[in-house]
């Protein structure tokens, strides 16, 4: 079995040189994927490309592609460019019932299980579990415990699908993210995730994985999605302020093997991106 290339990402920011964090290219546009591969190729680095649950799923999503189709789509681009496909890391973002949340929870989760099975079998090795949204008849946002229970049920499906895979998936948990695609209004202030909330997210997921009989899979959970205080909208960009996120970053010293994943890092300055990496926000999601 080959180690997942992201399995030791929590150690990267302490390196003296080389890759210290990684951008996650969340796009299905061929020009964007090509540009990312060309850049990574010049630097001799891997490239992380992700597809969201609405973008790609067993029903085709808004791209018309299943997870297998998306993998083939990316592989064709890599082959044309001469980019080694083994240096491509495929990720699934916000995997959960969101595309079917108008259905009752049982039906929506059944569809989410079919989806994550397809992602796992297609070779996506970074899986973000997002089951925080309520389905028909439920509150808009669910409790941490129920969210974690549903996330663990999806992870169990992925574990079964990859039992004999050469590379087992790593998991990202947590859902405290900006609005997909950026905000419409001008943003004045953002609340950084509270340190205790980050700890609780990881703790309840660890417990839920154990209750689901897949405690060993949580050993491959490497990240939690948090809000570090970055966002962009139609009118402005909220830049990263390391001081405001200092107490959140400090939590990582107690969370062995974990990093934070930051969404909507589009339009941050090079200095801000470096500061995010330096402070443990090692996966930077962009959606060009």
C-alpha cells in the first residue's frame, strides 16, 4: 500500500524548504486545470484538484460529470501536457446530502452514500465530509453530534470502497466556510472560528468514527475546515489577519496530525497566503 501524499501534511509547515502547504484548485474548467498543472510541473510539485458535490456527482452535477468522468477528464489533460498523473491528488469537496437536501434525511443520505462510494472508487483520495445541512423537515443547521454521526456513516462507505485500494483516503471534517463563490454584499467583519469550536468539531467526529466501528479511519483524518477570517465578495476582499487568528492557530499544537483548511482564499496577497501557511492553514481552497 502506498502512503497518501497528504498523510503527513501537518509536518509540512515546519520544513526548511520545499512544499509547506498546498493550494486546492476547486475548478472543472480545463484552462484552469491546465494552468495549475503547468505551474506545478515547472516546480516539480503535486497538484491538488477538487470537485464539489454539486459540480460532480452520480447524477452528473452541473458539469454533467460523474466522479469517474471527472477523473478521466483530468487525466486526459495531464496526459496531453505530459504531467505525471501520479502527482495529481483528486479531492471531493462538501461530500454529503447537500444536492438532495430537499428530500427527507434518509433519502438524501442514501444518495450521499452512493456519491461518496463513486468518488472513492474513482480514486479521489482527499474526502471532505460535510453533512452539516438539514434536510426536509430539519433545522437549516444540524447539531455537531448529528453532523458527525452522518459524516462517519459516509466515511464507512468510503472505507469499504477503498479496502483494497493502493492509496487509502484522508479525511477533512468541519464545515465552517464562507459562502461558495463569494459573498454578494460588501463584507465588513468576519468572525474567526473559536478555538473551542475547532476542538469540539474534531472531538465529536473522532467519537462518531469510533461508534461507527471505523476508529482506524480517523487516524487518516488530517484536517478541519475553519474560518480564519478570509473572504471575498463582489465589492471587497477581507485579508487574512494573523493576529486575529492567533488563538485558533495555537489549537493545532494540541491536535496532533491535523491542519486547518481555509476556503475562499482567492485574491489574498502572496504575503497573506504565506502567513496562512505559516499559521497552520495548510490547505488553501481557491475556485478560479
